[in-house]
């Protein structure tokens, strides 16, 4: 009887040792699972790498989570996410908001649900940039930085206008002083530029896509030919006759004119703040004054998204906490925004900005319209930009109503044909 009991004990001990060896083995599934559950992999670009290291390190230390930061060219992050093997895939990625529609439709990213405190700190118009859904829009990313154009004003040449009428009068008066002068330096060129022209488009009550009751963008509701905009479109014909705006101006022409004092007004963004400063130009940045509607700019929003791979890696909950809560905070956003000279999405972080020009470009983003993040936007850019080119090319210009109505019809055809 005793021998049988000892035999059973020996068997149990051998089994326990075997299990222990399996657990300790380097390639054991249990060990791999435990490591994966405490490590989050993030893809970011080189510009943000140092800031992402600092921000995620502080969060990781407080949560007992290790963070691995992998550097990739920004333009490759979206494409590589589609082909990466699960074992090497990221749990979190830095992203442009206009990737949202395609990544969400492909099931590569997952929704996040921030708490009410976060919702108060990050404006809805910024959060909308990362929202997507065929019925009800859901939030797929946390905005961290905003990018938009504003009206740069050379304050040595003109006063800062408070109304559209004052801007128009001042710009035309300046243009008449010399044949080399431009009224408003805004880039278009032969190919057009719907992005830089958007404040004028929205100011005339135009929009690209309307929204469903659930808050998602509706590709069947195209606003280039809406009644309010078409009613206001003859103003474009007036601007063309006066020379207020001309499609003959491209990027370099606009920049050179402003830096040389041949344009008192320039539509551009934060990427040119240092250029203007180095040229010694005294300037202030404002949002284009209301025309018939608010002259809101297009918004480019960067932020972070949680990928589908976080769940299989056992870190989805932690990844969502990092993105939806920690990266929404003022300290994190201030650091991330400073990394590439952009304005933070968090309003508290925005109030901490000490650079006056960056503060001004941030204020110029108020009420901004996120560039549509649905795939159908690809059918819009050339048509919208082309309508501006045709209606502001000077002699022989197409009447604006006709140019934009035609563009709207062409967009519908392109979307319908897939």
C-alpha cells in the first residue's frame, strides 16, 4: 500500500516538474502569452519618436507595462499595417485622420470610448476627424495635433481686417499700388488646390459631404452644388473680375510675393511660420473673416489608433487606456504637439502654448472641417480644385455656378462608378 502511494506521489512530482519546465522554456506558449500581455508595440515616425518615448514611458511605468516604440516612415504606416504578420504587428499606431475610413472598413483598427472628462477637453470638431461609420459614427482614434491654414497678415503693410468687406477692400487697394502686387496670395496653379481654397468655399456656404442622422459622412450628399452655395457663387465671378483671387498663383508665387512684400495677405499653414520669421516679416495670423458663412479651414488631424492586433496580443485594454485616456491628457498632448510644431487638440494644452504664431494658427482652426476620411473623398479633390481654377483664371473664366455644378455632377458619377 505504501509503495503504491509513493508511486502516485512520484508520478505527481514528475508531472509538476514537467509543467514547470514547459512554463520556463523560452518558446513556451504560456511564457509568450505572459510577455505579450505586458508589452505594447507602437509604430510612429521619426519626428515624433522622442516625444512618444517620453509620453509612453511615463504611462508604462505607472501601469507596469513595457512599451516598444518602432520607427517607420509616416507614409508607410498605413500600407504596412495591411500586410504585416500578426507577430510583428503594432498594437497602436500614429495616424492621419483621413486614414480612418479605409482602416476601419478593413477592420484593421478598433473603436475607442473616452470618458466624459476627455470629451470636454478635446473639441468635437477634432474628434469628428477620427469618427467613422456607415450608420452611427464611432470614434477610432484620439486626436493629438491639429493642422490648418490661416490668413497670414503682413502688419507692416496693412491693418488686420476684422470683416470680409474690410479684407476685400484692403487687399484690392494694395494690389492697385503695383502691377507686381497680389491681392490675396493663395496657391492654386494649373492643377488647383481644394485644400488651400477651402476657407473661401466654406465661407460661401459650400461643403463636401453632408452627414447622416447618426453623424457619419454621407457620400450621397454632395455639397458643391447646394442651393446656398450656388446662390453665393456669383461672388467668385466678382472676385475673378477684380483680381482678388487668381488661379495663376501657385505655391512658390504665393510665398515669394508675401516674403517680398508684394502681397499683404497669404493663405498658408504652420509649416511656413519659421519661413516668415526668418524673412523678417512682421505678421499676425487670423481665420479668414466670415463671408456668407464661417470661412472655416480644412483640418488635418493627427492622432493615435488602436489596431485589431492588440486583442490577439492580449493588450487591447491597456492599449485603449493609453490612447483614449493618457494620450488625450494635456501633458501628453503638449509634448506630442511640440515635437512637430503643431497645435494640440487638447484645449488645456492649447492654452499653455507660448509661441504667439502657433496660438494664432490654433485659434484659426476653430470650427474647422476635418478633411473627409471616407474613401469617396478621392473623387473630390481634382474636381473641387478644378472648379476653382476654371472660375478664377481671369479672362475666359467659366461662370462659377456652372463650374461647381459640373464638378458636383462629375463627383457623383465617379462615386457611382466606384
